[in-house]
C-alpha cells in the first residue's frame, strides 16, 4: 500500500487550506498513493478562535474534501473543526474517498504544557477504524499519541496502519518526543504508524500555541523510520509492506501475549 503524508502549513483561511488539500491530494494520486494524510487543523490553523470556522460534517468544507477525494480517486484524511452541542467545537478528522465516508473526534484533549484545549474543544469518545483497499486503518489526533492504550485498542480492532494527525507544539525536546512517540506506538502495536504534522510556521506564529514543528514520519512495526520530513511543507510518499508487518506481529507476539485489566489473566487471541 502506498501512503502519502501531506505536511502542509495551514493558514487561517479555510478556503485557501482547501486549495492546499486539492493540490497535495492530486500530487499524492499522481505518485500512486491510495491514501493521503493531512495534519490536524488542516481546515484552519490553531491559535485563533475556532467556533467561527467550525462547520458540520455535511457543510461546504467537508463536502469540498469529499469532492477532492472523488476526483483524485484516493482516500483523503484531513483535520477540521465541527460544532459541539455545548458551544465548543470538536477536533475532527474527516476521511473520504472510494468506499470511505467517516470521521473521528479527538478523544484526548491537549490540557498540557500550559495549553487548555478542553476550554474550547469537546472530547470525542469512540475509536475509529476505516478500510482502505482492504487495509484496516486506525485514526488518531495529536495528543492521542501519548496514550498507548488507544493504539492497542485500534490494533485489537484490526488496524494494520494507525495514522496520527498533529499540530504539534514547539519547545525543548518536543520534535524529538513527536518522532519517538510515533515510533513507540508502532512498536506497541507491531503495526505501521504514519504521523503527519503541520509544517513549522516560523517563530512568530509558533508563539501562539501548538501550530506544528514538521517532522512527519512513517514508522515500521519494529519502530524503524521508513520515511520522514524536515520542517518545511512537503509531500512524503512511501510504500508499506503489510505482509512483512503480519510476520512481525506473529513473531513479536505482544498483541497475542497481552493481558487484560484483570492482571495475570491472559487473553486468548486465537
């Protein structure tokens, strides 16, 4: 399976950002990718009021993503914001393309490093797995990557590839943490992890909050870096060998040997 990571630099203009989705999706399709991943907050970068730009999943921005995916003939996953019932928004991934029309609402909110995402964003509650060309793909957002139990659950639900879509915060050691966490989640699940971040926006915008550091990465089931990006906008395209990954999952049998929450009681994985 060929996967593309579109490390873009979102602005505060949803229309201009949709043009970026169109451009990078076409580039990914031309490169033979069957799945193209865009960062968290593709619709509008963080650091500005989000309620004013949030749209429902049947609104013009989401429908624009669907139309782009249909024209290109590949699956597109991109970060947007949807209205929540309590006046906040939800931090949402829309997934659209051949045989796919789904969404995931971010479960773990970024109330850390002096930032309070929960003040304006309502949490999601349900893990999501989509199917792309017969491959099970789990969806996660940014701060989720610090919670291995979500990735284990997605793997239990059959995910062979798990995506991470981020607008990662800057700071000492943060880029290193981002890439290390992506690789660790791949090892945890003996599956592939494709982690796409916003490109670094420059020091002035970076001071506004978690708006990206770059460093998008694809990690193998053993944590090997298969492809990566620097800090600037770029399209990373790589092939993942699902048959080889299955051999790793059988050999390093952590998913089979894992115990449930009643410690000491081994789960049967068949």
